C-alpha cells in the first residue's frame, strides 16, 4: 500500500496513493460513517484548478484527489520524484469500491449521468457483485439545483441508508458536487468521472496499451470529437507547457479563492 501525502501539481494538491490505499481510506470512512470527499482527476481536472481559482479552492478542499490520468501520475514523478506503480483510474477504483462494499455489506448510492445509463450500470454491477446493495440511483438534472432540491436530495440519500455515494457527473461538476454536499452527507462521496458510462457499456474504453502509454485522450477524442476537442486540443498543450514551467522552478499557488456562493450542481 502506498500513501505518500499530497503534492502540488500546477496548484492542485494530488494524493500520491495507489488503489489499495485509496480504497482502504474510503472503506474505513464508510465503516465509521465519516465524511470523505474524493475525486479521481485527470489532466482536465488539473487544468480547471489552474485556470479557475475558485475551483482550485474546491479541489484542494476535498479530502483526497487521486491521479486518474497517466500524465498526472507522471507529473508526480517529474515534479516530486514519486514513482507510483499505476494511476488510480476512476472506473477501476469504482469496481474496487463496489467489491469491498459487497463483501462488507456497505450500501451504495449512485448519483449522476442519465436514467438509461444508470439502469444499465445497476444491472451490470448486480451481475458482477450479487451481494452489492444499491439503495438508490438518481440521474443528474444537468443544471444547478435550487436550495429546496438540494435539501430533498440530501434527505433522499440519508434516508436510503447509503454508506458510500459514487458520483458520475464529469469534470468539473462532480468535484463541485462533492465539495458542496460533503458537509450535509457524513459518508464518502467519490467522484469517478466517466466510470458510469464506461462500466454501463454505453461508451467505449481505450485499449489497455493506449491507457498505459497516456494516449487515452486520443481515443476519447476520436470517439467524441465534437464534445471533447476543446478539452484535449487546447488544454493538453497548456498542461505540458505549465508543467515545464513548474519543473523550471515556477511556483503555482495552491490556496485558490473561496467560492462566493454554492453552485449546487445536480
């Protein structure tokens, strides 16, 4: 198990952990009914923190930010001489959490995505983990929630008996959600990115060799060019250039700026 603390990557504090350490932290919090806000962050997530001081404040206010993308794992090595054996990929992290939740009798709640994807995801998870208790699944509204809607959602999750909430809303909405809801829900909230659609089988995953070499972004760009071209064509070069500046000694502020108001994403 590897847990080597949090380290600055372009101003975002990333936890140098492996799968075992991340899952153990989440499961321990679930067993003890303690709040824990976690996100699996790739290059896009790092760049939202770099370019938006309020989002950087939210990210660094989470309890754990794990290196979802290979370039983020490599950044930990280049900047801080930390060699992790692998990234902590959102879909694989979610599968590991569900496995432990099934074994330990920890009910889970799924939040985000669409009704169709959630239905397929629940069916697949139940086939993979017959003992897994999925006590709720609610799709995203793809807009900001009202204060009343937020209170209703909090009550629904609390009343479900869930001990872990898995959040699949995409970056940066899922990180905002985890930040905003962590005070009301004293259980782990784990943002896992595109894991819902990948594990539901509605979106293709890159081959293992592309994932291992950091080319998953190219596969996803080819799969969804209209939606993702700005994310990868513009942000990837900016990430690399900024990383070179940090390597050269430029300091990136990790404090950010406290958000002026809740976004209440749903």
